C-alpha cells in the first residue's frame, strides 16, 4: 500500500518527502481550478525548473484526448523513467494523472496531493487509476500505487459548497458499508460543520483496511462500489448535458436506489432503508429526470466493471455497516429501484 501522510504543515512535509524520493525531473499536473487556487500554495515549495501542466477542469476532460496531451508534454519536456509527477487536484486529476504516469515509458513514479474531500477520502487511496471512454466511466485503467499520498485540510478551504458536499457522499458510503457507528455519528443537518481532519482519517482507515485485504478487487473491495453501479450510470448519462451531476451527487442517487435493492434482495431492514433515504435526500435533495431516460440509464449499468458477462453485479447492504458483493440484479429490478427513487420528495430538488 501507498504511504498516506496527514499533513499539519504542507510546506515542511512536501519538501521533506521530495528530498527523500529524489528524481531527475519534477512535473505537476493540475486542472484549471486547482491551477488557480491550489498550485500557488505549493509552487514556492518546489524547485526552480519544475514543469507544470494544466488541463480544463471537469469529468468531461477525463479522456484519451487529454492523456495524449499529457504524454506529449512529458515527452516534450524530456521526462525519463526517474522523473516524478505530482498530481495536484481532485479525483479526475489523480485518476488521469496517475494513469498517464503509470503508462508513460512503462511507468514513472507519482505523488498524489488530493485537494477535494472526495479525493482525500476516496479517489487518491487504493491505486485505482483510469479514464472515461466513449461515455463509460473509468472504462480504461490500471492498478498502480502512488509513492505517497499527502493530505492537507488547507485545500478544503478552496472548495465551493457543492464540491464539499459531493465528497461527503463517499464519507457516508464508508459508514454504510463498514461501520454503522461511524455512519450514526456523521452529521446530516449542518453537515458542513464537522471535524474534517477526524472524518478524513477515519474514512481513509476504512478504505485502506478493505483495499489491503483485496488490492485488485477480486472480492471484498467490491463493497466500496456500493451505490456506484446505478450512480455511475446516472453520472455518465448526464455528463455532457445541462443536468450534469458531480460524482458524489450521482453516487447519492445510486446509494438510495441500491439501498432499495438491498431491502428487496439482501434483507436490509425497512428502518435502515428509511434512515439511508432520509439522510441522503436531506443532504442531496432528489434529482429530477425524465421517465424517457430510464431505459438508457439501465443500459449503462450493464457496462459496470463488477459485471460478469451479461449479469449485472451489485454490492448491497445486509444492514447498515454490513455489505455483500456479487449480488446479481436484473434490468427489471434496476427499473424498480429507480422508480422508488423517483417517488421520493424533497424540499431541495437536486439540479433544479
């Protein structure tokens, strides 16, 4: 597993670990948002002569076209196999920057400095790298561990409200799949007022314990995908539309749908389903979408990476804090789960 460092002093820690690692060239990859708000925080800490590549922010740019630009930049700068890359940003930057580093000249080392709550608790830990392909989420990728993950709360101060809320969905998921006490302690009302350092450390601990037992997702690690089979389908379907969902917003939709499936197929108690539904709709509202979109969303579920052949595999809850994997589902059951979600009401409809 990678080393995860929770930094109280980003200046000291970044300089310390760069000196320990050594490198022939140093490159920073960030998107247009982190280039503006986060790169200035570390730029003065980096040696003169380091190189910086910035790409337009957003999931829509997590694709082969952007990878080609990154690989060309590395080539033009003459990076050799002892070069070191710093991925400074959220999940898109970590996934894609790591993927480009892991495949350039058969692999060069990289560090992740996650700047969003989502990437700090989830995307930067576990060695999953990849990009979207022809509308399919994380369809092309590899497993490669970063040399180091350096987590600092200072970057959360740069986040807009909706990005912080997006990341909180993965925090809630960690409690739902692995630790009922953790879930019960997480705030629903006034969720923004948290001890973020404590939450990040606990969520990273939960994810690492799962990943260490199953690094390549042969079994147990699949529980980390609770909410993601249907959630990714929503995220992918609306990606290039005016109803675009952030990752955590889509996963919130998916977790409600898959909690319903858990009740139908895995014995999740009705009161647990109600608890999950109430919590997620209070924080995320209810996403409004057309009945005409449902069949296409269901088709996207068939491309989920947990699937085997034509069977859609889900990770479903037995109860809050206990998750099973490889639970087979049908298109009819997915449609029923989406209909359940559509039946919900909220005072704050998502994307309206």
